[in-house]
């Protein structure tokens, strides 16, 4: 993905709270550089086979999951209601509210990706299940050794 036009086609949710990297610290910018090809899209890999990777993200209030890159078709489901703040590689920041069971699907063509982080800015734990499809247009990113 070389232009921001692809982002407008993604089912990104939430309210825009900043653009042009407004409010991004030097540390946050550095993290996006360091994790620009990080394929660990969740805090715990629950299962993997030749077709899918199943991840969990579990964030206490105030916790965040570092920048990571999605290249595979995937969907996430919010296990419970909550609120997050997400920074996206194009310099935007969004606040997103979720309801329990809410699900969003993402599709990426060859070379397309989404690089973002997620922080729990709500008052209760935020839990997601994310399922990546390994038969996508892009090859899976390698994962760090366990």
C-alpha cells in the first residue's frame, strides 16, 4: 500500500481525533519504525494451522499493544464492550467504541497493509479475537520465535 487511498476503503471505525501525526510523541514514531514489519497482530497466538492464525488481544485499562502490520485478510471480534485509541501509519488517530460481538472484516490486495497500534482508553478490560487467513494475496509475515 503506497497511498492513503487504500485506507479509505478499509472498514476503519471510530472518530478521528487527530491527523498529520498530531500528538504523536517521538517514542511513538520510533515504535512505528521499529515495528513496521511486525506480524504479531495480537498479544497471544492461540492457534495456527495451514489455513489460519487465531490471536487474542487482552488489554487492561491504560494498556496498549504496540504497532503491528496486517498483510493478511482477517477479521476481529470484540469479546466485550470497550473503547480504544488507535494510531495508524498515515498519521491519523482514532477513538473507537466497540460492542460485545462486533466483528469487522478486512481484505488486502497484493502489497497492501495496515500498520497501527491499539490502546485501551476505556475503564474495563478490552478483549478481541483476531483470525488471519493464511491464503491471502500476501505472504504471512514471520513471527518472532516463542
